[in-house]
C-alpha cells in the first residue's frame, strides 16, 4: 500500500466515538475545548502552571528562553531533580506504602516493590555508583531487560546527577559498542543473562564483546538473573548485589539545574550513525507529568501498564518517570504477549487489576491474528482507559482493541510523539470525541501544522510534512556532541518549525492522521531503524559490494525491511548466502533489525552524484508510479 492509499483509507473513518457519561464524569479535564483554548492563548503560562504542580528546590526565574534558537531553554535558574518528584517527595506520605512497581518475569514470577522499598534500592544503588566514582555529568550505560533494576539504575543515576543512557537489550554487541563509545560511558550496568520466551540470552557475553578495548568503561555492574557461573573481569566487574549490600540506604538527591542533562537516548536517523538525543531534568519532568496526568487521566490508585521496554523513550517517560511522579503503580513485564499462550496479557490484566493499558499497534495486530476468542474469555473489568503508540493504528486494529479489549467502554488514547519530543504531542484527552485511526488534536500548548515541501501550510485533507510550531518544555535539547546534526535534522527542512520527519494530514475537524515517516527511517514492529543502518551492516559483509534497503507494508509489523544487494565480483548469490546475510545483519544490529527479504541485483538506481534512490526502488517494488526520475543517472 502506498502512502497516498494509506491516507485515503484512514480519512474514510468518519465515525465518531463520543465519551460515555461515566468517562466524562470522571475525566480530569472535562472541558477539553476550553483547556485547549486557554493553553493556546498563552502556552508559556500553561507550562508554568504545569511546572508549579511539581516540587522545585529553587523556583526558576525565566520560564522560556529562545535567544539562542533552536537551542531553547526552559525554567532557567530553577533547581530541581526528577527523582525528587518521582520518589523523595512521596516519602513520609501515604504513597510510600503503595506499590510502585509490579513486575512479572518471562516465566510468571512476580515481584511487588513499594515506593519506600524502591527509594531504598535507588539510594543504595546511587551510593554504589558513587563508590565506583561516578560523578555528576558522567555517563552510565544501562543494558538490561525489562526488570525493576533497570528503573532502579535509571533513577539512581538521575539522583546523583549522572546521565543515563539505556540501550535496548535487543540490540547487538556492535550496536551497544557504538552507543557506549559515542557517549563515553564510565560505567555499564548489565545482567548475566536475560529471559525471553523461555529462552536464555547471554547478556554478559554480549556486553564483554561490546566493551572489549573500550577506553571509557571503568566498571561493569552485573545484575544476577540466572543460576549459572558468570565470567567476571577482575577490577572491572562487580555484581549488583555485592555492590549495594554494604551501601547506606540514604543518599542525598543532587540539586540539578533545570537544563542539566538527565539522559541520552539513541535513536535511528537517516544516516548509519544513531543520534544521541539529549533530555534535561526540568522541562522533561514538567512535560511528561502534565501529559501523563491529562491524557492517561490517572487516578490515585491506578494500576497502569505500559507494555513498552524501558530501552525506548516510551519506557523512560511513561513506564518509569511519569507514573512514579504521579505516585501510582506501574507494571513492568519481562516476557512477551503471546508466551506461553496468546492470552498472557489479558490474563495479567485480570490478575493485577490493571486500569490503564498502553500498548502498540503491532502488538494489537499480532494478538488480533490469534482470534477474538482469546480476549473474549476475559472480562477485564478493571480496565478504564486504553492507549496506543509507536506507529499509525489502522482503524481495523483500533476497533478490535476498542471492542474486544476495552469492551466498547474504554476510550483509546492514540498518542503521537517521538524520542525527541519526550512527551505526547498529538493525543486526545478522554473527554474528547475520537475517530478510529486519528491521534486527534495537538496536546494543549502545542501547535502542529502540515506543511508542503516549501514550508507552506497545505489545505485541509492534503498530505504533507508534520511540523511543530511552538517549542515545548520536554523537547530534546541537542544531539549529543553533534549540535550541527540537531540543527540540520530538526530545524532546517521546515524553517521556523520543528521538523518531525513524519507525513500527516489534517481533516475538517482539525484532527491529525499520521501516516508514517517521510524519510528513510523504517518502523518495524514500532521500532525505529534507519535504512542506512541496515545497509551499512550489509556492506560490512565480505560478499556485498552495495546495498539498498527499503520498507514494505507488513500486516502485523507495520513495516518490514527488504534489502537489494549487489554482490562483489565472482560471488554467486544463492539461498544460503541470503540466510547468511540475514544472520549477519542480526549480529551487527540485533534482532530488531530483522530483514525479511533479500534480493540480489546487478544494478541500483542512482542519482548523478551516485546516491542510491531508495524512493525509486520502493516504487518499483510496490508496483507504483516511479515519480520524478529525471535525477536518475542511468
Ligand atoms: O513515525 C512516528 C511514529 O514513531 C516515530 C517515533 O519513533 P520513536 O522515536 O521510536 O518513538 C516511538 C514512541 C513515542 C514517529 O516519528 N509514531 C509514534 N507514535 C505514533 C506514530 N505514528 C503514528 N501514530 C502514533 N500514535
């Protein structure tokens, strides 16, 4: 399906889902139009009010500074720490005895950690990091699965002012090495093994491979998850339990400047090198707190489950930080939704009485494919609200989710946002009318537009580039060590706007329909990966001379990757080589970069300057019009 066909399908969804009386009655923001209007009138004041809902050591002087645009600053002069708001301020209040984290392992074990216990774990870990000479501003890489210690490690870093950088555990040793080297991490936190679908993943070996020869890593902290022996390097490696055991359970929280970095999170772009997106303490905590409370409509005793992984931005903002700031219970799950059976998620919702479920279209489609009978067996009475993120949700999946999971009573919050935005940007409030497949309106205080290639607004119903007009507090501050790339990627293509890299349309009601990326970035099962990254992995194989990678529509994963490969002279392309190349990509990048198809070709379409025209390859592959081919060399 082409991008233009996607638009048509989505825009045909005229049916409006109005909120029920019950939803309206309980909604935090009942007058959504008034809330939007008020924020639109004075967005800075809107964010000031949001900031005032959190605790600060010292209030800020100036709320917003655009004197060095696009390096915007928020809450200047303010002193704060996100951990103060996520943990410290709950101590001595009734929240301290509430469950902060419910965790279920791949094989069904569970752990419940109260706020008080979590605070103690974080303090001990923070002291452990200090013992290993981690100081404010130092980078700490975290390569762990979805386990409570991942949240503990993040919070411990933030508490002492160190900058964490979580690398998704599904990335390969190579990808980990690249990220560790780029940030110059001093300490790496990993585990001996990980678990997935009943299988054991040797995380420690991957880690050792990734950091062999590293010039920055001084220590590796190993969280023990398995029973087997672990190879530990003397004077470098230390077990997490041994490190924290003797540490005091109190640790002062570092008073950070609002603009001090909180974390670096790598994300894929159009080149083969991932970008280190930098977020800061002040604005980030304000943005995610307000959006979480308003969109997810959190109530004091909510059990909330976001099925993402802490290795992605969704996990940072909406598994760890925002739910803890709200003092509710957040779930973490090590396993996968269809193991041991396709009712794992529905069963867990009943078992833990989950009120809010936040998941991804790829997972909904996968579970849909097992049949309606699986969710139908469960009443899931506790569910009140549903959420979706990561890619456009097709109306069919939206309706299935609404009917079979939400039992036609839970509104679906389709939230559009990015690693770079830190928080929800286009998303409904529960009191708003919904349309299946639309993320609805920009969040109050956010102005979004659809622009053409010349930066001009396009008429209603026409597709174009999605761009954001007004800066917002939780926006990325820069690309780590690469301010030029920050300017070039986000502030050049749509002058005067933040360029999102997405394509979208706006309908007559002002509702946004996001269609996907406009650049060479794929979204495979909601995971962002650049064509260039897979190509670079392919050409690093000795048999490959050149490669081009495109995304193709996929019924469950949203998109799948196909590689076109020119082999080196004298090498014959056969099935065996295809298998080997797929394995090679997996080794280089990790299982998230799975490439479904590889085709050997003699030539690739190129511009006169030698740039491969992926657009033309994609059009040919999908049987579409090739478009403007005047730039083709041959
Ligand atoms: O293309 C958009 C898609 O995911 C991209 C951002 O990916 P990432 O930085 O990995 O963050 C994902 C989680 C926030 C966007 O540029 N995307 C995200 N949410 C939606 C979406 N596309 C359509 N609808 C969404 N709700």
